[in-house]
C-alpha cells in the first residue's frame, strides 16, 4: 500500500514540477515581452481607406515621416526622452502629412498624436514584436479606417539612414534576441497574444 501511495505521489510531483516549469518559462518570456513593450516607440500610420489611391498615399506620407525622424532621436537615450521629442514635433508630423495629402490632390486631412495602441504579434523584416499595448506615434489619414503601416522609430530600426540601430539600443540583450530570433518562440508568442487579449477584455 505504501509503495502504491509513494508511486502516485511521485507521479503527481512530476506533474506539478512540469506545470511549475511551464509556468516559470512563460513568466520569464512574458517579462522579456514586457521589456520590449516598455522600451520601444512605434510609428502607426492608418490610411483613410483600403482603396489603392489611399494606400499609396499612406506610403508616401510614411517616407516623409521617416525622413523627418532620421536625426530626431539622436540624443534620446530611453523611451521617455524619445516621447518628449515626439511630443515637441507632433505639429511638424501633422504638417508633413497634410502637405503630402494636399500635394497629391486629396481633400481630407491628417492628425498626429501619441497614444497607447494595442498591437497583435507583428512580424517585420528582421524582428518580431509580441502582442500588447505600446506607445505609438499615431498618424491617422482622413477617416482612418484603412489598412495601417507600422514600424519602430525608437530605436530607429525602420529609419532608412539609421542602419546601425538595433533593439539592443533600448532593451536588454535577451529581449532583443527573442525579438530578432523568433522561430524557437513561436508558440510562446502565440500564448502571450492570447494572454494579452484576455487581459484586455477584463480591463
């Protein structure tokens, strides 16, 4: 009898140990995801509509905004200083967007603001960012109901002239490694996305 109980207890201990291991692994991964969310500034440009002309205009405005951002964050050492710089230049960003809109013969206008925006897990050329809320420079064109374009402007990983920019410039090496080598973490990225969506529903 004692042997049976001991065997059962051992099996339960293995199950408990496995659950703890999975939980610890997820908690550690989620902490790295949180570090990514808390230390990057995303650029989010939302087109007026999904019509081809509106989508093409969105790309033209993107190019001009990225040019504006080429040297803007040179002295920014963290997200807070990058947000301050962005706040100082919000009017300029808005003017850039409206100038391009006018030049291209459209009648609607653009607005630029800084805000929290929920993003699902997004894959870019060289990195993947986990789902969750991020600080973002949000540029809405017209009705703002079309497909959007996004990237990271701090650190300047999507700024054309800032070729040396890396996520390591603002986050820890482990978090940057996860974002830049996402394949081994595919299931964990999905788990974090589900977790973040559940959190959002209960807010």
